[in-house]
């Protein structure tokens, strides 16, 4: 799903809140030419029954973002708690009472020509109303991309680095133009890495398997949440091991995980049905649990959430969340 935002949406840019149409960068901005930015993606889910919006693991997302910025030596001069406060403010100022996607972006901001970056950094944050990213209820038809996942020693996939998303864009564009819903990328060794904007899980012979984070993939926070739900709620210990391409064709179940996609079942790969081409039982259970958890309906997972409209949420998340779980 591509989202065209309202130009009057309030965004955070240059240390201020302002309308989106006023938040502009110059055409010589370093990140625009050389891809030297790092972004994040965070969800907030609207709970109609409880009339609140729940940010999903924002501290973990901002923590990941700041660490990934370090790869490019970009400094974000705010604590994870301060960033969380900005996210809450954006949601409140825009009076968002629907599912939302939050996009923080930090970048090399100098306006000049020359690839070597200097120390001029900037950051911005936008919160957009955002429904389903992929219509995946009936399951997706994925294809193994002919584009390989970018190598850690070229541009680290774990970094959520702007320039690296050319790799995802090429794979996703080719897949969609060929009539598929999504691309699955292999790494340079030919093992399964991940989807264009999601991690991948396979169920095979009763085991839940996902590639290890050293296979050139993003260390997904949804991946980590799903692993915890599988272990704790359905007693299925996740295994991290390389996955061969052909295992995708003989798997019992396959699904993708990500902030935007949630848990998206894959029922066909390259015109081959995954088992009987229906959404499998493990995928269904995990999907249900995940939806319940992110909407604040599972008590044990309240630790993941920040309620946006509850008074005090602009500063009270540490107290709300004694336990701090980090991604993979
Ligand atoms: C390439 C890639 N892999 C995996 C993911 C899933 O990560 P997360 O669950 O933290 O959103 C994303 C999310 O945007 C992604 O871009």
C-alpha cells in the first residue's frame, strides 16, 4: 500500500511541529543523493472497544534507530524517551484515532556535492493514518526475487539505511509487475534472507524456523515479538537456521512479519502451493495472538504498548513498562 498523506498533517521537522507541506529539504541534501539516512517504522493500533491508540514497542524501535544511526555516524540528539514523547505528541496533535504508521528519519543534511559525509545531521518524524499494508487475509503469492539481498559488507541490511532500500524497491517492483504480491530475497550464498520489507518464518515438520540475523536481514522487532508469542503462548520454540530456497516450496506454512505487514501468510511461492494453499494453523494462531496483543487485549503483553490518549502517556512509559524487552 502506498500512502499519499494530507499536506496539512502535523509533522516534526527541524525541532518543531509544523504542517507537512512546510517541511522541505533542499535538492542538494546529502541523503537525497547518496542515501545516507536511517529510518524506522513504528505502528500504533487503534482499539475501538477501549477507545485508545497503542504504540507498539516504541522504545525498542527508537533504540534500534539510534543504534543503526551509529553505523552511518548520524547523531540523533534525543533520548529514546524523548523520541517516544514526540511520537505521542504527533499522534495527539493530529487527533489520530485509527491505525497509524510512524516514520522517523535521520539523515546527513549538508547541502553540497561530495560523497564523504560531514557531521551535519537532522531528523524528522511523521505519523500517517495507515491501514493494511498488504491485503493478506487469504494469503499472499510470493516469488523468489532474482535480486539478491544486499551484503553486510556492502550496506548492512540490519541498518534500515535509506540507500539499501533500492534493493527492496527493485525486488518489490519486479514482483508486483510480474503479478505476485511480494518478493522473497535470497542472500549472496543463495539462502533465504527475508521479504522486501519483512522477515520470514517457515513451519516444517512441526518446527518454527526463521533465518538467523547473520543472513543479511533486518533484525525485526515483529520477528522478535512473534518468537516470544510462539514460545510462550503455543509452546513452539523458534529455531534460527539457514533456509534453502527449495524449502519454501515444500514448507507446511510460510509467513512474513513486519511492522507494516503484521503477520502475513504466504500460501503460494512461484506458482507452487504451500501445502494446500490455505492459511495454516500455526500462522492463524500467531496472527490472532499478535492482533490481540497489539490492541492491548492480552494482559501479559501490555509491556509492549504505550497507550497514546491515557493521561500521563507523554512521560509515563517507563513506569508503565517495568520490563524492557529488546529485539533479537
Ligand atoms: C527489509 C525489512 N525486513 C524486515 C522488516 C520487519 O522489521 P520490523 O518487524 O522491525 O518492522 C522490515 C520493516 O520495515 C524491513 O524493511
